[in-house]
C-alpha cells in the first residue's frame, strides 16, 4: 500500500523527509496530543485519547495558545522531551 505524507506548510518544493519507523505497538508509548486551539479539535482529541489509552499508551495533552502561530519553543521542547510520538489535531 502506498502512503503519502502531505506537507501543510504551503512550500512549493518541500524538502524530502523520510518517515520514521512505526513502533510495533502503542503499548508503553507516551503520546502527546497537541490541540492547536481550533474549534472542535478537542472533540477529536478526546476520542483519540480514549482509543490510545485503551491500546496501552500513556497520553499527555498539550495546547497551543493560538492556531495562527507556530507552537512556542518551550512547548515544543516540553513535548519533545516527554513524548515518544505526537499527534496534532486540526478540526473545524
């Protein structure tokens, strides 16, 4: 099965990025859920939180102050040092 990763940055020629290998299981992983503060993103993340926890993952929640700007450096550092993977939610 072919998978495509879309780059939402709007770059005309995005740099080539190799995807990281997927873990064999979610059990034992610490997964950060990043709410970018758009309406209803929390609804999606709440359900995802339930599913990930039932799969044996530890889930940490984070929220950007605003969706209009990149996450602050300190927030990105916190996520990078506490989580083995992260999911960012965008919903309207």
